[in-house]
């Protein structure tokens, strides 16, 4: 069995950050999870304890990127899908952890764009985990122009230690997973907008007809309609009109119907 990183620092304790931190702890790593302030850190710690109760003791909360532990082998940036914010966070992480592998969990933003914020782009790559992290079997490793082969090798070995299957994708807008998944999701939203079928029936077509584990509209609710909109806007700018967000998606985000996290999207959800 390949060894896991001794210590992992995760920056950003939202849904993905907490999930990644829990996975790292479950694999045997010591984990530092960084949030913007004590209140946010407390909420994140409680979430990890609830979702990963057997491994929460391996977690330490922090509020200062400048104090990443010296023993950190891997830093995973998991903040909001905003390029400017990620650049700021990665630049600070690169200075604070000059010997660690730096990874971004972005689902669409070009690695080459983010790599410019890192002093040593050879130790930088994308590690795209999927929601929910605990149940997903895949990690998408995204290589930039300057990502060193040994960095990719380490990432592959760590994915094995995490009991995840890794795919390696060259840097390109949307990579492999978001490029395909978002396109399917956007077309499903257009079908709802045009009255072709109800959300449940569209999802059932893909689950039962194509053996997808979850339908594109239910998945959109899980990801968050606001997140999907942001990715679609980015991809439409990079790849053209086929990724243009449907009117219905913009309207639902404008009305605060963001999916599971708000209790209502294409489906009703019970909020915890």
C-alpha cells in the first residue's frame, strides 16, 4: 500500500474542504483545516466531527495561512470557485509551505493561470475531488505546463493510499469531468426550461437508460446551482456558446434556489 502524506493542510472548509480533510484523516494523515476566522473554523470542525466521527481527532483547525505546519507534505486549496481568490490563497500557501506539493481543487479554472501565483510551478497541480468526497471513487489529476513528473507520481501514489482511482488530464478549460458533466447538466436545464420533461423524468432517463449513478439535475442540486453557473460562465468564455448558461439557471440562482444547501433547487431538500 502506498504511503499517505504525513500531514495535509486544507485551505477552505466548505463542503469540499471538509470532505477532503475528512478523507485525509481517515487515510491516516494528520490534517490542518484553515478557515477565515474562529467562527467559521468552529462550524467546520463540527461538520467534520459529524461526517467523520472516527477520525475527527486527527484534525486541527487554524485561521492563518501563514502558519501552515512545517511538516506539511500536501496543501490542498478548496476555496470558492473564483480565480482571483484562488490566486491569492495559493500565493500565500506557496510562501508558507515552500517544500510541500500544492494542489487546487478547482473544477474548471486553468491550472496554468493559477500556477503563475506559485513560486515553484513544478510542485503545483490540480487534485479535483468530487462531491460527496466520502463516496466518490475518482480524483482527477490535472497537470500544468510546468508540473514536474515526480509531483504527478506522488499524487498518483497518494490517490492509491486514499483508495481512489486517479485519471491524469492535461490542463484545459473544464478538464475532462467538468467539461462533459456541465454540458450534460446545462442541456438538462434547457429541457426543463423548454418544458420537454419534468426534472425527475429527465434524471430517470439518464439513470435508468444510461446507467448514470445520479441524474444531471439532482447532481446540479448537490453541486449547487450557483457553482454550476459560475463554471458555465467561465467555460462559455473559454470554449464558446455551447456552454452558455440557460435563462432558467440564472433565474433560479437569482431567486436563491441553489439546491441542497438552500433546501430547494430542482428538487426539495431537507436542510440540516
